[in-house]
């Protein structure tokens, strides 16, 4: 089949399927730009030029032969296995080399791609679309020659934009790594210009700053280094970026006053990767095909149609526990609403809801007022239920309310009582009368910053059951943190028990409540009741 027949067949298939090809989500691409430490001034040693199966580069230069022992040729705008030198034919090892290798090793199932554009000795102005021409026109001949490797006119900004657009045909630009400043770094104007170059590039690619982290590297810090004093400005870039990291150069060796030695480039590249891994969504799409840069059509995936609304796994049975992270399928505006479009937790599910690994399992965090999630539940027995929730946060912040079939029940606002976001405590959510059958539960955030593990519905305990529990615990001792409730379900406070007998427990509860009556003590493993008489 000739190329025009292929295009016609693809167009017809797309027309009738109603879906379009999308870049492979498992192909993560990073722009690497700057001056000589990014371009590569390190020696190339054994192993550096052995290709990694999941590490590629889209070349900005033409190279029929390259420094070292590699026979991999480079052509502008074409993909190749990523080995040094990546930026110019006869330079050396760069921080980008081991950044890419470490990223690939850290992300099984993900292929890493680099867009390498860097010029030794350059000012940041070379990458500024509004300043490059005036800067280039007065630059030294050798600098102009290196800049022309990427573009005949020396417009390296234009070269980056073109390479990025080409790369986005098959992959997703996930971040930017940057090393520059020995020439002109250190002041606020430099910091503003660094951010401007990045923001202008993202704008041309149609990307948002929230989705593309920026990691900068520190200058060499040896005793004779030229530019370690500029590292304050490198770290100060954090004030200009929404997602930012710094690769420290602490303890790394150099070959002269400007450049790192071989081990320095290896370690600094890994430090870049460690910072980037903190900032990106690591989700792997199990349905995406292998990355194929030779035939981009084989390397794309169809956009998925919207999920049908319904339970994430199975309908949740009540009495029982509603795990916060198992909200219904159906997507934004249907099954959930999340104010921040970036997935902050980057774990468990790949949509906008912020889920992260808490100590006891998955939890929903980074919550903001007006966000909500819906759950399909089935009440197996009508009647009154006690509600409790396992939550964390700082006292006085964060809370949520509950709805059944879009009707809010009770006046209870569920809020954390623990000391911090890492300490989860079970708290009371009051009571609710439920009818048997299928219902929709809605959890809505009404104050910012509460982390939610689960919400539990327990059939209300009768007084006869309470007396039985009380008599069975007379000879026991108790350890751990307990939440104290009145029998109406109102939370009274928290006590710490350390091999306490029942008499000690009663005294601690009396110190807390200063009142007679029966009180329920609960923690994550069990509960019991004490009868307080002054």
C-alpha cells in the first residue's frame, strides 16, 4: 500500500471510530539546555556509550562520526539511542546522560527521551526569543559556530521549539533540566530571563507550567571553582517556577575551574533525576504500545472514550467501609470534582484526584473546599448507623460533609483531631438513618486540607450490647491511642493508654470528660465502653 493509500485508510478509520491518535503516554521526553556543563565537558569512559534500551534522543545536530567509540550517527530531527556526546559531535559526557539512564532505570515501563540543545560559554540570552539575535550578532566566532550546529542562523530558541514539536508527535514532554549561569548568572535579571525562556517554550508547545517541572543544577563548588558563589541564584530560581527542583553539586570534583569530572557528571545527572522523580506523575499506561520512533503511527494510542459512570470496583456494601480512593468511575464533573488539575499524589489512579500512599494504605489528600467524590453503595439493612472516618490534618483545618442521594444528612462536619498530616485518627461523623437498597454517597470537602483514608458505617449499638462489652473487658489492660465518644456519637477527645487497667482508663476518661455517664472508646482495632461514676 503506498503512502497516500495509508493516509486515506487512516483517515477513514479515524472518521468511523470517532477517536484520534495521541502521543504515547509511556514515552517521557525532557528538554536539556544550557551551556558547557550541559553540553558535555566530561571524559567518556567504558560503558558510557553502551546504549540503554529505553533511553533515546532526538538530535539537534548532524554527526556522521562522534567522539569516542560509538558508531551511532545523528541526523537533525531524527531519533537515536542516547549515548554521549549528545549535544555536539566532539564534546563529552553531560549531566543529561546519566539523568536519562537513571530515569529509565527508576521507571520500568517508561521510555526516556532527551531534546539536547546547549552551547558552551553562552549567556542565557541565546535561548531568549527576544534577545538571541542581538546577543548572537556580537558573540565570539567560536560561539556562533556552535550555535549554528542547531540552526543556520544561530537561532537556538527556534531549534528547540521545532525539536519539541517533533518529539511531541510520539511522546509527552514531562520536564526540563537546565545548567547555565557561569557566564552571566547570579542576579534577578538572570533569574527572570531563565524563567522567561522556559515559559515562552511551553507556550509555543501548548503546555502548562504546572505539568512541566523545571530542575536546575548548581555550579562546581571546589576550592578553586569560578562560580560557586552563583549557586544562591540557582536556588533562588524556586521563586519563579511552579514546580522546581535543584540538583546539588555538593562534594563533586572538577577538571578545571568550570567543569565537573567524569564522576561529577554521573552523580549530578542522578541528582537531577532524583529531583525530577519527586515532581512528575509516574503513572504507566498498561494499554499503551511499545515506543516506536521509526513509525510514529505504531507508537501512538487512541484517546480513550469517557468512562461509563459506576463503581470503581464493586458496589460498596453498608454496613461497611468506604475507601476514599475508590470513588466511582466516570471522570471529572461526573464522579468527582478536583480544583487542581494536576495529580499531586501520582499514585493508584491516573486522573485529577490527589491520591497518595499513607502509612496504612492509599488516602485522598491535597483537598480543597468544594471538591467532591461519589460512591455507589448498597445498604443491606435499614436503620440507624454510626459514622466514623479515618483522617489526618492539623487541628482546626480541613473538614468534609456527607450526602446520600444528593441530600446532606445531619449537621455533622467531619474534621481531623490529630497533630499533623501523617497521624491518622478515627473520628466520629454522627449518625444517619438509611433505607435499604442502592444509594449514591457523596463526600464533599468544605474546608481546605484534610486527608481521608476511609469512612465507615456501623449499625448503631444497643444498650444490652454495650453492657455485654463492658463486662467482658473487666480483666483486660489497654494500650494505644483511643478516641472517646459520648453514647450520642459526639466526639469528646483523645486519651493515650499504656498497659492501663480498667480503673486507670476510667480515671483518664473522667479527667477528660469531668462528667458521669457511659462513654465509648475506639481505635483502629477495637472498641469498648466504660461507665463513669464520680
